[in-house]
C-alpha cells in the first residue's frame, strides 16, 4: 500500500460532543497554530488515495477541564476507499480516569449524526485500533474520541465529552467503485486418511459489480503469524457476475491444527490502483487424521504435531500407528526448552501408567495388551504433560450391567455397554444380610434371553443379593469378573 507524506491542519478546540447533535453550539474558544498546519510523518497515514485530505482537531490544552477531557495521541490512520473503511491507531491517557468510560464515534460531518459507536472501556491509559465501515461513501465523515465522566457535577445524560477528532474528505469519492466481502466459510472436511499431510478448505464471496478486482492473494498463516502457503488467483479464471467466489484448499498441513486464511485484493477502483488490500481473515482448523478420537482438548501446531491414525488390538498387543513432526521451535513457557512428544496411557483419573517415546515420521508402537486397561486412553503429550496433541480411548471390554425385578422369581439384566464378548454368565443368589445361598443360576443364552429365572419362590419379606460371575473376551484373552447387585 502506498504511504504518503502529507500535512494536515491541526486546530485546537474546546468542545463538548453532545450525543448526535453537538455542532449547533460547538465552539467556546478556537486556537490555531501560526501556520495553520503541521506535518505528519509518513508512518501515520496509510492510503492509496492521493488526494484525500485529513484534518485533526483537539481541545485547547490551556482551557481543558481535566475531569471532562482526556489526552488522545494518534499513531496511524489507514484509509481504504475501495472497501469504505478507516482504521485509526491511537493511545489515550487520562489522569482523571476514575468512573470514566471512553468511546470512539463515527459521524457524518453535515448532520453530526452518529453512525457507529465503539466502547473503548475504562482503562486510564491504553493503546488501541478502531475500524469503521462507512455506510454511505457519498458523505463526509469524522471519527470522534471522548469520554463520559461519572464524576462530572453537570453531566448531560448519554453525552460523550469529545477530546479529539479526525475529519477527512475524498474529492474523488463519487467517481470510485467499491467492493465488499459478503461471505466466508470454513469448508474443511472433518477427517482425512492421508498420513502425508492434512488440509484445509476455504470459501470467500466478494461483491464487485464494476469489476474493480484484477487478482486475489490468499495467504495461509499459522497461529503465530508465520506464512505457511500463498496463492495468487487471477480474476479472469473466476466466473463472472456481480461477485467472485474463491474456493480452494491448502494441503500438506498439520492435522487438527488452527490456521488463518487471509484474503487480499488488487485492482483499480475507477480512479486509482490498489494493491493487496486486506479484505478479511478466516479461522480454520485442519482435518483430523484417522479414526474419531477425543479432540476437544487436543492442540497441534504447524511446526509440532502428533496424531494417531490407526489402532489394532490383538490378544497380545496394541499396535498404534501415528505420525510425529517436530521442528523444535515450540517451547515450554517456563523452561524455554523445545517440546518433545511421547505416547502415554492414562487412567480415567488422568494418572499416567505407561509412557512410550515417539520417533519422527510415520511409525507404529507395539504395546503389551496388559498395559491397555479398560477405561484408560492413549494420549500424545509433551515431556511436561501440559498439553494433549491427540487422544483416543482404549475400548472398554469389561461388561457393565445392573438387574431389575420383574416378579419374585424373575429378574431382568440390563447392559450399559455392548455385551457380545460375554462367554459365560453364572449367578449365585443370597438372602441379603445373611450368608444364606438360595440357589445358583446359569444364564445359558444371555444374548436372546437376558433374564435370571429362579427355581425357588422367595418370600416377599426376603431381600435378595446377586453375585454374578461373568467370563468375557478382552482383546482375545478370556477374563472373569464378579459383579454384585442387591434389591433396593
């Protein structure tokens, strides 16, 4: 973008910004510099519009009321006519900050009507950037900065005391054409099976009725602001109409990682050429790799990622296939050491029972099946155990069930997870509170008839206690567990 060295008029004013209509009785005093202007360094104004005129106004320091006004300093003004936007970077300092609220307000110059208002909070000293979209480019506008002071003894309800404002005039505004971003969308698929790299997919729609845009620049960045990939798209390759649709993908990325897609445009607005005007950002997340896991807390980076894409359980071991990439630039906040990843087995209480180092690339780990405890999960984590890069549950094989009474001789069995791995089911029935075995029951067809049928007909006064011995297959191994249930 072209940077222009300009001079602007600086007029010191003592004024009160009253709601939306304050210029009818604005000035109580006006002080002008000797030459009526002051130079602006080339860093403060950033615009491709050559003839735009800016004026900066502020209160008269010799007459300011400290409880009403604040000190406003401007460090950058960015004006982009083709998208009707102005961004102003500024700082505010205020000794009388208690019970104060600060605001930036967009007004049209002719009617002094407030078009947009941004609350800046209540901090006594801060730096910020505000951006306004100009709704009607045929009008002239100003941006006012000021505050509401809760300690003012003569307050006007809902009035903002203005401390400084910027006005601008674009003499070519009626001859310019305008563009706008009308839609953006993350179209990334949820999962991919490509171990060589993940992908993101994006979509933008940009309104351009007068065909101002000649090309688009799409930039993919990581969460640290580093450029990862770029693409230039000539509009001659896109479908014509009143808008352009930009839909594409970037591949070769980290799985389940956050990225930012930035869209820029170059062309001519009918008066002047513009180059790489920023239109918007789109936050995206790359496709996860492999089977569905637990990704709500998982974090990957472009420079550091670990992902499990396949797990096979046999009677002797679990074979965990994974990809691991590390550029050793992601560091621990406390130690400043580069993070290195391992695969841990953690219990439901997040206790680590086993840890296995990972090798970079596409590899697999062979873990003894005895280490794979029901209810635990695999997690790829760093050496400080502070972050999860991928998580997958170890399937629970042990049956979970409860009983319910149908009548005195019949009890139903309800399972809370799949019970297709049960090979034997026997029940011992006792009288609760007594070491008295009523009978032993075999349940021969638990899949089709999950009921316990008693031979005896217990008295209604008896409360029964069930001891159920269940034999089941656990990754090919035959295990036995005992489950207890008592009548309420």
